[in-house]
C-alpha cells in the first residue's frame, strides 16, 4: 500500500491530488489547488514549496509524481512553469519522497486511453476511476491524473519485473 502525491505545477495555480494505491485499486484521499498570490515570482515559488511541504506533512505520501514541462509557444511561460516544478520537486525530495515525472501525453494515455485527450475527458475519467461524486477542478483533476498515471506505471513495472524474473528462472533451469 502506498500513498501517491500527484502535482500539476503552475506559476499561478498548482494542482495537487492524493491517492492510496493497494495493488490495482486506488482510493481518493484528497485534492485541491495551491492558489498563488500576485507576488513576484520568487515569493510564489516559496508559496509552492511551502504548500507542497504542508500537504506532505498532512498526508505522509511515500511517492510523488509531477507533470513534465512541455515546450509552450511562450519561452517565458515555459521557464516559469519549470521553476514552479522545481519548487514542488525540492519540497518532495526534501521530505524524502520517491519522485517520478511523466509527460502530459503519458498521463492522458494512462488515464483516458489516448494521449491527445481533452481536459474534460481527463476530469471525467479521474472522477470515474476514483468514484468521485463530481468532477474536481481542472488543476486538481490533472494532479490526480498524474498520481493515477504513476500508480498504473508502477503496477506495470512490477508485473514486468515479475515476468522477467520468471523468464530468467525458466532459462536457468534448462
């Protein structure tokens, strides 16, 4: 059993979502948004760091998954997004969490089944998979999708490693 914290970083709003994974089952623990003030960027980065650190202290996750930066049309926006990711990542690593990163395409593929899914499809599938009564806010849904992607990926890797070890054992016996 593990608790996974998913992060959808942003320089104005950073979404977070927490799930508990037990085998192939996922349980919703919480989600929301860290809404940042209009302060200069260094102060907003500190708000992200402090907010993620508080969430980690409250829920005690063992793993954290973060969405990777995609190259936007505006390089300045991409740089700010990268810095927001960095603040969240440092909060996670300073608290001893195992860290994983996934592209938006990987996340959508894992949750919706197609890498080019729309935000509304991600929200719907997150609600469905976690049996939520309604759709979470878009940034929180994206963060939950990141956590679900990590959970699915971890399960796949465990299965693959089990199959690989069976194959190796089978070859050693021959």
